[in-house]
C-alpha cells in the first residue's frame, strides 16, 4: 500500500507542475472560401490506436502495441515480434531487431468534403518511418520521419450539373507534399517495476502546394481562345499544428493498470499561406487531460481485458459557442495464437452539454509472427 500511495502522490505532483506550465494561446480566416475556414483544419482525424481509444486515449506511457509508432515511437522497442496492425485510418508494420525496432505506417489524416454553392474536397495521407532504440535498460528513445501528400479540388459552380456533379470547367485542383526529418520524438522511462513515464513531441508539418484551374472544356470554340482567361496557377503552403504530451502508467495491482496523459495541442500554429498572404483559421491552443484503466479479471480463463476511460476535449475554435466535449470510453480485446483484435467505443453524448455530441466505434486487427 505504501508503494501505491507514493506512486499516486508522484503523479499528482507531476500533473500540477505540467498544468502550471501548459499555457493556452489564441490565434485568428482561412482561404477565400470562408465557410470552409474552420472545416479544413478541424476535420483532421484524431489518430489513436484502438486500445488507446478504449482507455480514454491514454497511451504515451503504455506504448505496447503497434499504434505506438505514431503515438510514442519510443515504445516500439517493447514489441518483440513482427506485426501487422490495421485500424481505420492507418496501417502499421513492425520489424523488431536485437538493437532496435523500426516500423512503417500509412494513415489518412483528412478526408473531408464540404458542399454548398461549391464543392471542396481535401485529403491528406501521412507516411511515417519511426525507429526505437534502448539508451539504457530502463530508457527507450524513439524518432520518426514522415512524408505528407495532399490533394484538394475546389469546384465553384453555382449550380450542380444534372448528374449531381459540379461542372469540371470550374474546378481548381490543388496538390502538395511535405514532411519532416523528425515528425515526432518520443521517450519512455521505466525506472520502477510498477510505474512507466512517457513523453512525446510532435513537430508541426508544412505542406507546400500548387493549384491549377479552371480547366475549360471543348465547348469553347478555338477562335475565342484568346478571350478565355489563362488557367489559374498559384502556390502556397499549409501548416499542420504540433502537439506535446506526457503520460504516466502505473500498476495498482498485478491485473489493474491506471494511466494518465496530459496533452497540449497547438492549434494556433495551423495556418494557410496563399500568394504570400497568411490566412489563419482562428483556432486556439488547448490542453487535454486523459484518464484510462485496464483490468484483466482473474476469474476468466483467457486474458480478456476490460478497458475504460474519460477525457475532456476543449473547444479550440474561437467563437461564442462552447463545444467542449466530455468523452466516456470503453474497450476490450482478444488474442488467439497469432491473430487478435481490439474494439473500443467513445461517446460524448452522456456528459457533454453542447450541441456537438459524438459516438465513435473503433476496431483494430493485428497479426503477430
């Protein structure tokens, strides 16, 4: 009991220190298509693993399945078997070796369509290659590089065509790429047998893009070609925000794990540069606290975990409406020989008071060999 009590005191002190230092900053319209100004950045997927989702999205200090490739790359060294891990919207391949473990992952960061008097479709694919090495027997270090590919089409026809598609002669196509030699840096500390600490720093990413259009079709006679405006061609960049997180995982009992993560998301860094003009979507930095637990009942012959958690997701859009969400999470999983799965449910409808309420279900499949 003394060990448990001392561990809890340590966690409380760390949380207090971090909350004092994690400040909240503010920012200020994105793109000339004003209605999509928030949607472009706020529809980025919140990438997490399914086990993490069931445990209140805590995982920085747990880091013991392939989703750690993008949640905390330092944890990869804890994985001792080759593994294929699939969960929407990501795929992870893990390759362990005696002195290091590396992985490859592919994930979809955005796939959003906005339709009104025009149609705006955006997609961002993220490819990463993290590696983890043991610095000491109780300290692992991880580093990840990444490459981003962005595609976007904006069709500003005022009236859709009869087949419900917008006229292609009024379409602007935008394509870009970006990445970082260090998209994330992670650390995992295991100083005691019953407590682990984790840290993750995700770098902001810049996507440089160019757009072309409109592409006029053959309905225009060639004799009038000089009257047709030159196709639009502009360049610019989008900046995706960085984040930082700290986590503690503690075994209160041999079959009961408690985890706490504190994450700061720097949404104020999100911006778009278009023709040397900076356009800011008006987002603010937020700090999130996540609490999760995993319990493995002794009375069940097979080890079937029961996971649950809670976290608050503050509203990071600067307006008069507070859409803060409070999530309850639940999850479980099962492994049979080489194959296994995890499932999770996240719901903000029960505890959130705003209009925005979400229920999401996650499933992950994995194969070890």
